[in-house]
C-alpha cells in the first residue's frame, strides 16, 4: 500500500488493511460496518492514493484456487461495492 511520506503511520496502514479484509466477511452486517468505517477513515486521511487502495483491495481480496466457493462469492460481492 502506498502512503505518502507525511503520514506513514504503521497503525493506520494496519487498520486500513484490516478494514479491507473485513469487506469479505461472510456476515452482511459486518461487511456494511467495515465499508462504513473504511469510508470514514479514507475521508479523514487523504494520504491514501486511489491507485494504492485499488491495489491493496485487489491483493487482499484475491481468490486463490484453494478458496471455497463462498469465498469467491463474497469477494465478488465486495467488488460490486467498489
């Protein structure tokens, strides 16, 4: 993930990564909550580039061959939110 030099806070990077992972939750309410908090965090910290966020989302929510079918469906749903 690319964060501009002025705000290279490890906690912020971890939090955003964790929120992105939460978007693939199997629980509908959890996905909505993670999406809401992620939106708020990104609006407060403009140091995350859109390109960097898309790379993080694509990398974090990548479905591998060993993933179960429901994981694939959850990631497809998450992509539709973006």
